[in-house]
């Protein structure tokens, strides 16, 4: 076997340009797939982390009758005594912090135009509000006892021509299904880096939101942040209670997870197309080698080399090209992923195309995906070996006398 490998290695060096171009094709093809898989891994993981950070949290408690699509404010759909329940849940092992939140839908208006918004009533002092607090880019954050202040996204303010200190009107749905309107002063502008979220979400202190919507002391949900994201599935059953619905981050990110499944199918198709192109290049290289070395094959056969040995020799040539190409491809791909992981890919306003439930940031960062790299390497090697079978079989089937007559 070692002798056959030496012959195969020597034969690859006969036409260094062709062998080099084949190696480049294998390496670049695999590098492209490694970078793509790393970018997808980072984009998905980043979107889930963003959703958890600014919107869903790790676990939510709601009334079973709560209708998220309608953003219900009926008393029977809201959680009664939310702070007592939040304090009770806070005592559970693994829970980092909890806070009530009140959701409503509304219309934010200026003298010139209006826009539909999601209204979040939050506890300004809670750690759950940290992303908004840290994201203040102008003005100041809300105070718990503020009864006339509002916090809006910088992108929303820019689109409406608003600045801090200006007044806006907010028309909102209420618990008795009668809309109400009030004038608020813009206390601050925030930027979470998630355009699809910042453009439609405004904040009020939860006490003001409860009074404005006539929800009493009730809340739409209790948000839980955990020490470990993986604990959500373990903790959820322990929080079950009559009339309450417990939702983990997986349940709350179904839109994103389903989109990932769909995109994975498209990515796998792209992977196979790229690997198929690489297989064609390798098969072409070996076929050219067979045509150029027909006489040599006849000499080897005449000297007693068996068909099986000739077949193995060509497969070893393909294996050498594949192994070296895969190593180089993984190195180049890893450099690309490292760059994306540190510098990121700035997509800017393209992130606004996504819905608010898919929280892509303005910059998408890559992540190393060792399992994907291993799978791509193994698949690439298998396809390389399969591509070599026909040229190898053709070489092994040459008749010695006919091969010796070849020019």
C-alpha cells in the first residue's frame, strides 16, 4: 500500500499546474462552505440571544387565556399580583432575575404623521431592562415614578423627526376595550442594535402603563432570566400552576427556529452543489491523467500489477488531493470565520427587513462550528473518493497490449 501511495504521489507531481489548480478548487470550495456555515451559526445564535435579551427572556409566565396576537388587556387574561408571583419565582434555584411586564398596542402620533407601535410597560430598575438602559443614546432612562415620560427607539425618532424633550401623542388600547389617548414627553432615545425591534417598540414605566391601560395592578407576563439558558427546560415544569402557562425560550422563538430549519434545507442544497462541482474537477483531473498515462498503465499491467492495485493507486491520488485540499480549506475557512467572529459583517438597515420576532442586529458575527466543519470535511472526502471511482475503474480495465500501443 505504501508503494502504491508513493507512485500516486509521484504521479500527481508530473503535472503540477493541474494538480495545484485541483487543490485550489477543493480548498476554496470547502473554505466557502466553512465560512458560510460559521456565518449561519453566528447569525442564528446571535438572533436567539438578541431575542432573549430584549424581548422573550429565557422563560415567561402568562395566563393560559392570554392571546399574544391580540395583545389582550382583559383582566381575566392578565396575571394578578404579578410582583408577588415574581418574588416567589425569584426564589427558585437557577433564576437570575424576574420582572412583570405589560404589553399593549398603540399609535404614536406627531403633528405630521403617526405610526403603529408596541407599548411595553417595564420596571425601569429591573435587570431585565438593562439592554434598554445601556442602549440610551440621547436623554435619560425612565424613572419608576415617571407619569409623563416615554422612551422610543432612535430609528423611530429619526423617521418621525423627533428629539428628546419633544411631546408626542399615544393612542392605546385599554382593558375595557375603549381606546385612550395621552400626551407624553420623550425622555430618551435608545438603540439596542436591532432595527426591527427599535423601530416599533416604545417603553413606559409599568405603573404608568397599568394606569393608562386600566389594567389595575395586573401584568401581561412575568419574564425570567436564568443563570444558564440550558436550565429553561428543567425549570419550566417546576413553575407550572393552575391557570398559568409556562413558555421557554424555545417556545417563544418558534418563528426563528422554523426559519432556521427552512434555511438549513437551502444551505444543505448549496453545500451539495459546491461539493458536486469539486467532485467534477477531481474526476476531470483523474480522467486526464488516465488518458495521458495509458501506455504507463499497460507497462505496469505487463509487469504484473493487478487491476485492483491500479484502481487503488488512482483512488489514492484522489485521496491525496482530497486530504490536502480539506486541510487547506479548513485553514482558509477558519481564518474567514475568525474575521467574521471578531469584525462581523455589517448589514445595516438590511436587518430591518426581518420581523421583530427575528432579532437580527445591524452587525452579524460568525461563530466556529466544529461539528459542521467535521461533517463538511468527511462529506467532502467521501465525495472525492466517489468521484475517483470511474477514472480508477477505467484505468484498471485497460488491456495491457492495447495500452502499450497507445501513443
